[in-house]
């Protein structure tokens, strides 16, 4: 299969998933969440996973950040607004606004993909709440996702939702944000007060 044909097929699949997602959302609005609600969420997850795959492998295997001056807090508010309904009944909250810098130089689209992938992972283990915040640490912008689950869990090969794409995507996005030899990082650790903490650091 040639690159041109492969690109056409990928484009058609992406558009098809987007159209199906819109139809399921309309069905849910018309008949209530009980009709099509779970299917809509599953469709959203499939589309997100597909976009993650394209971001990692769809170009030439080398992810490049196209950075610009962006507001970390605006991105956090947007993600909480869009992802909050999808994470229900879990609560998704934005952290303290004064911890985030007004602006930072980063690729908004790539960072959003990585954070949404990390939120999807936190959703699988959180008991009731997830928080998303940002801060400056050691000259780097660090996005933080906390959950109140049991803490980091070993990979479950029998779980169809555990594809490893999200982890690989976060690492690639972090690595793509380099500045004068400093590269970003993506880590997952246990919180002292319980639960898991994911951090995405951008140079």
C-alpha cells in the first residue's frame, strides 16, 4: 500500500469516527444519557486512541513540537470543560490558578493529547476525584494530574484499554519539548497522601 492511499484511508477513518461521535452525542441529547451514553464514551476513547497512534507513528516516527506562547491555565480550563463530562461520575477539578505561569512556550496540541491520555489512565483507578494543575519547577513547566485511587498499578495485559499508547505518547511529547539541551519528562509516582501523581515537565 502506497503512502498516498494509506493517508486517504487514515483520513477517512478519522472523519468516520468523528461523524459517529457526533451522531451518538446527538442521540444522547435527544433521548438522555441512558440511550447511547456508554457507546458515545467508548467512541470518544477510540477516537482519542486513534489520534494518539497517529501522533506517534503517523508521520516519520519523529515527533516534533511546534511551540508558541500559550496559557497553561487556559489549557487546563479547556481540558476540564471538555473532559469533565466524559469522566463522570468522577470529579475533574482545575488546580490553583496562581501556581501556573501566565504564558509558556509549548505545543498546545501535543500537550493536550498527552494530558488527556494521562487523564484517561487516571480515570481507570480514581475513586472519586482527579485534579489537573500546573506549576513552574526548576525552570520547567510541570503539569500535574493527581487522583485518589490506589496508586500506580502494574500494566494489565488482559485489559483491552491498557494499550501502552498513552504512556508512549506522554514520553514522546515530553522529549519533543527540549530547550538548550534540556528535555522534558513524564513520570508516574505514588502520592504520600495516597493515590497516583502524573507529571509532564516541559523545558
